[in-house]
């Protein structure tokens, strides 16, 4: 399972640690617009957004799955502890 991080800010380090805890490989690199259609899940992470599922980007639709759900629950537990 690979988690591609497009842009990294200090607050998202929690998401990277959560991903590692669940044996998700984190790859940090820019992606092109043509790649977004190949994504199986997309989410936003940040202090205000926490971990939020993205359902569509332009003509591309996404369904939150195991990766997004795992990180959402983990982040929620982390910030509410």
C-alpha cells in the first residue's frame, strides 16, 4: 500500500507517522494533473482540515477507502487524546 504525499506542511507530519504505524509507504513528490485520475483515494490533511476525504477533482471521482478511513480515525484519536 502506497500513500503519495503531494505537499508537506509541519502539521501533516502526524499523518506520515500514522501511515508508518499502519505499514503504509509514504512517497513525497510532485504529481502531474494526468496522474490524479489514477488515484484510488484522495484526502486533505492539515490542522484545520484534519484528514478530510476528497470526493472529486475536476472530472475525477474518488471513494474514501481503507487508507483514508484509517488515517481519519487515527488522526481523530491523536488530536482528541
